[in-house]
C-alpha cells in the first residue's frame, strides 16, 4: 500500500524545508503539501476549507502515516508580540488563538480520523518552547505563549482519544528550535543559536522517526528531549 505524508503550512520556512526533506529522505511514497495557495487551499481560519482538504486527502487514498503541521504565526498584522500587559489587545489574542491553537485543533478534528486503525502513524504539530508554562522565566509574548500552551493541551487531549482507537498512533507537540524563517526575521538577535530551515527539518525528521507510542501526548524539542508543560 502507498504510504502518504501530509504537510500543513508547506509554504512556510520550516514547512517548505520539511517538504523538501521528506520528498528526498522521508521514506514515504507520496508527500502532500497543503497551504493557503495549494489546490485545494488550506486556511486555518476556514473550517470548510480544512474539511475539503481532508476529503481530498481521503479520496487520494494510500495509508496516511504522517501528518506534520508547520502552520503558525507570531506577529499578527502590525501587532508585534506584547512586552507588557498594557499592550494586550483582545483581537490580537483571539487571532493568535485562532491560528496557533484552534486551527491545529481543527486539523486534528478532520485529519486524525483518517489515520490507519493499525500500525504506527504520527501527528506532529509545531508548538514552541515559549508555550511551556514551567519554562517561562522571561514573561512577555502573552498571546503567542498562551495560544501555544493551549495547543499543547489540545494535542495531549487528542492523543488520549486517538490511543483508544490505535495504541500505535502518536500525537505530539514539537519545538523546532530557533529557525531562520519569516516568522523569526525580526527576533533573531546575535548570540542566539539560529538554525537554517534545512537543518531544523533534518532534526525534526530524526525526532519523528525516533518517537515511540509511549511518547504520545508529549512535548519535545528538536533533539527529542521532553519540554516541561
Ligand atoms: N522559526 C522558529 O524559530 C520557530 C520557533 C518556535 C516555534 N516555531 C513554530 O513553527 C511553526 C512554523 O514556523 P515558521 O518559522 O516556519 O514560520 P513561517 O515561515 O512564517 O510559516 C508559517 C506557516 O503558517 C502558515 N499560516 C499562517 N496563517 C495561516 C492560516 N490562517 N491558514 C493556513 N496557514 C497559515 C503560513 O502560510 P502562508 O505562507 O500562506 O503565510 C506558513 O505556511 C509555527 O507554528 C511557529 O510558531 C517556529
């Protein structure tokens, strides 16, 4: 049977590097790249489009063995991440939740039922270390941090439901490290360990390959090390 990997947000810095890496080294027969300009288009703010993408993937057939979500947003329009409570804007908070938490939750709603009922399969979504509550020693970035923390809880909850149907299915949140992409271009100050997307993709694929069913529901960095919630 043909094995299939799907990348959501394949137009982004990490998503496009993942696409290239999985097409040449992933071991999947087919890699489907979905993004806002793909056919069909994937827009996280439009559940109808997410559902239509899931239907196309189902109709295309094959065994879905990897769902990799590389969507997300840090700067929303002109709104930069907040440094202080004074800067909180309810619309920006809601938009960050819509893109960073609710969108991936809808991907899980429509795509996780397509995973095979038997054998190993992986759903991974790119969260961020700054979404860790235990690791938050710096403050700031309220909307992004809170939305990623919500994403982590959504993944954990879905992993429990999915394991009841297939104990070999794995659902995780991953931190990719700091990666040179449009998302980080205003934030990569000197001294930071910034990886090129191609390096991040190699590391993330290594993590995906090493994950075991017992890891489901977890939150891991780009070297496979667990991150505190
Ligand atoms: N880069 C880092 O250092 C870093 C660190 C920690 C976590 N992350 C996480 O890694 C993920 C990928 O980041 P990146 O650095 O690759 O960012 P990026 O280059 O800005 O890519 C973001 C992706 O999300 C997509 N997207 C945004 N809004 C969307 C929407 N409404 N519907 C569908 N797709 C949408 C973008 O699509 P368009 O191309 O259509 O805009 C793009 O494909 C994000 O979740 C980010 O939080 C990144």
